[in-house]
C-alpha cells in the first residue's frame, strides 16, 4: 500500500502550478497551444506525480519513470524554444 505524506501533496500542487505557468509562458511567446502540446504537458505532469510517489517502487521502476521525465523535458524544451509560430 502506498502511503501519501503531506509533503507529497504539497509537491504535487507545486508541480501542477509550475506546469500551468510554464504553459502560460509558452502561450505568451508562441501563441495558443495546440491539443498536442497540452497533452504533452499533461503527460509530463502525470510523470512528475508518479516520480513524487515512487519512493515505494523498485529501483528499476523509478529509473524508467525518471528516464521518461527526462525525455519529455528534452522534447518540450526543443519544442518550446525552436518551434516559433509566425
């Protein structure tokens, strides 16, 4: 059974707020976000939450989740800075 500590709830709230504000910055720079971009930020938020509650998972599962998070960060940084619209 996974126990949720109060710190984890706070970290999830911070991750959600940070994702929201990064998306707002993206829309300010590049115009309205497409459905694909919104989906990728949603997936990133899900992976971030999994990483926060992954303390009780085996090391291999934590490594897979961490690698997926790094891949999403790299793809979104590339899209954020090098996909200018207009």
